[in-house]
C-alpha cells in the first residue's frame, strides 16, 4: 500500500485595502501574460517568477487570474463579482 504524502503548496500572498493576490511560484513559468495584461502594472517578473509590485494600484479586474495558463495567480477582494465585502 502506497501512502500519498500531501505537500503543502508554497504560496506568496499580498494584501492591502481589501485586495488580495495569491501567487504559487512553483506553477509560474514567467510567460509575462499577467504582467502585460494588467492595466495598472501591479505585477512584475523578478527572478523568473511573477511578483506583486504595486498592490495598492490593483482594481481586482482579475485579468491576471483569468489569463494565467498555469493557474499560478488568484485574486480576491473588493470589486470581485460575487464578493460581498
């Protein structure tokens, strides 16, 4: 019988003023799609991974989350559809 060991995902969470961006660096391949699509230049590529550079400018448009081909980004907070906060 093989035991499957669940590995906790390493994540980077940035929060400010009700905006929260969670990044799983292990999933990111630095394709820069999120960086180029962000209308507020919130994200940047550093050390071949995406990083949150200016969370204070985030409008929670979710373009980064929707277009990330590797599901490395999650956005929540003010302005997200279905969120009552």
